C-alpha cells in the first residue's frame, strides 16, 4: 500500500483551530459567520483533495511527535478515516448555515463563543478520524469532550449545568477510568499503539485478558452510548438544536462508534475476535441497546428526546455490523456511519425549525403541523425513511447490508433484532408524520396557513433530505471506502 507523507492531514485538523481567534475577535455577526464558513469550506476542500489517492489505495501519513517507540502523535488518512472525514467536514458546512438561522431566529446569547467551540469540536472530530494510533485517537477524543461541554451548557441555566456535569461524568469518567488503563496495558503487551490491518493483540495475551481489554475499550468510549453508559445523551438535549445535530450526526456520537470500529479492526483484528468468539458477545450487547433504545423512544413525547433515544439505538447498528465479522455486515456497519448521519441530522434540523417557527417541542403539540410547515415535515418524512432503512433513501442500503451480514455470518438472532428494531423505528417516526399531515379539523392545532421557519433553517434541512435521497441512487463512494477498509 502506497504511503504518501503529507502535511495535509494536519492542515485539515488545524484549519478550524486557526479560525477560532478570528471568530472570537469578530465584532459583526456577518464577519464571524464568514470566518466560520471559510474554515468549514477550506477543511472540506483539504479532505476532498486526498480522496482520489485514497480511492486508489494510498494512505496519507504525517507524524507530529514521537516521544516513545510505537507511541506518537501521528495522522493516517486511510479509507475508513476518509469516509468519516468526508461526512464530518461536509455536514459542518451545512450545520454552520443552519446555526445562523437558528441562533439568529431565537436571538441566542454568546453566539461568538458558540461558533468558536463549534470550530474546535470539528477540529477534534477530524483529528479522531485521521488518527494513526490509539494514543492520537484518545487525545482528540478527550479534546472533543472538552470542546463540546460549553456547547451542551450553552444556556447556562441550572438544567444546562446539571446536564453538563452528567455529560462530563460519563464521557470523561469512562475514558479516563477505562480507555486510559486499557491503552497502557496494550502498549505494555505489544510495545505499540499503531492501528494495523491484522490488529495488535494476536498472540500477545490470554483470552481472559483480551476479553477484559475489549470490554474496557467498548464501554470506555462512552460517546457511542452503548447501554448502560448512555444516559448522558438524552440529558445533553438541553443544548441548542444545532448542537444536538452536531452531537448526534456529525461529531460526538460518531466519534464514539468510529473509535470502537477502529478498536475492533485495528487493535484486536477480525481473526482474533473470531477465534475467541468475542464478536458474538459484542453483538448481543449492541442488540440489547438497539431494542431497548427503540422501546424507550416510543414513549417519549418531546421530539428531541425521541430522536436522542433513536440515536442510541442506531449507533449500535454500526457496532453490531462490525461485530458480525462478516464482510457484508462490516460493510453495512461502516456505511451506516454516513447514511445515519444524513438522515438523523435532517430530523434534528426539522425539530429545530419547528421550535424556531412555532415554539413547540412536544409531539403531542404538533398535530396538523404539516399544514403550516409542509416543507419541513416533508423533509422529516425523508429523514425518517432513511433512519428506518426504507427506499428511496441511503439508509436502505446500509441496513440491507446489515441484514445480509447476519445471513453471511449465520447470526439468525441478530437478523430478528434488525427486523424487529426496524419495525420499532417505523412505530416511533411514522405516526409523527401521519398526524402532521392527516388529521381531522377538530384534531388540528395549526391553521391551513403555510408559515415555514427562517430560510437559513429550512434550506439546510431540505439539502440534507435531498442528499439522503441522492445517496440511494449514488452510494458508491461510501461503499468503495467501506469495502477498502475491511480489505474487500
């Protein structure tokens, strides 16, 4: 495999960090937002500039500092990192546009601080995507935790501070208490923290110690919201909706599951997990989270909380797919990183547009809202189809491959889980859409008067809905990257 030594991975990380002082010093809102867009577009251009070479099988590498043999701060852009980097950098542009409409529409305070920490969060996300080893991944994972804390506590009220404490307790507590000691043990056993295609730990420890390390790392990356380390995520819904979209589709939770994918494939390796039958154990843990998260989502009346528990469930689809250890299952799990991102961010954008336009946040208050906001609710319907896994949206393909992966791996219980959970997905999304458009005059809580949210809120959600449909017809780039990541 061709290795291209280049500073571009580092530049992709630094560009939004360099924008922070420019955003913070801008006195005018237009200037501040201009710097945000400039950084977002430049980051995306740098990431895309590496795509052709990665698709040819090359890897971009850059070592910033090696302070111990096998332990360095280093970057590697391979197919898996490129897939995640493309999703994060492209959606940052769209989320920045949405943030303008949302923050201005509600006249939110401290907007400069908001955009500064937003930029830092995206730098940490790209840093995690392009990490060459476990140490670099860990450092950017922690950077992301600290950068998103001010976003979660943006409103600075008692509820926000309480949710912020829970957020840090779960996220930092597990990473310091579980990931850090596991990383030290891995280094002690292998003398390296570099991700490799075959994994690091084969033949290095007993089955008992391998199993312990697996569960320490699986639960230690709590941003993946695997139960029981999931409670931080619904609590974080006190944040502004663009932050929720960032948390659920672009950065935080996706860094969590991306880290687990890296651990399973680059630290343990498929052959080791298969020989010890550890993939099946991970599948059952992920399945529990999928089903329980879906059942809890059914009972939630607040729209953002329903979306939050949906996210908890959907993240474990990715973990389940990779843990199946079958080529189709792993492909489906990795592709679901992208497909879920576009569908779920559409749903959160819609929730925010509804709140800005009507002040409503409870589903029971939204009967007939399709008459007032037809564009928003049509996009909500498209986002729902993508998360459920129905055509004509990209989510259909990732779930299709997951189903094929259960058959290829002879994991019939996992097939039942996938089919049942998809029915539950439909049960908690489609009634929202139905009541929005098809209700009686007596039930309707909105007049037959079209009044959408601000343009800067509506345009991004329409774009992400269109992209979700686009990915049904043109999913090739993500499938190519996913198949390369698992060696197909």
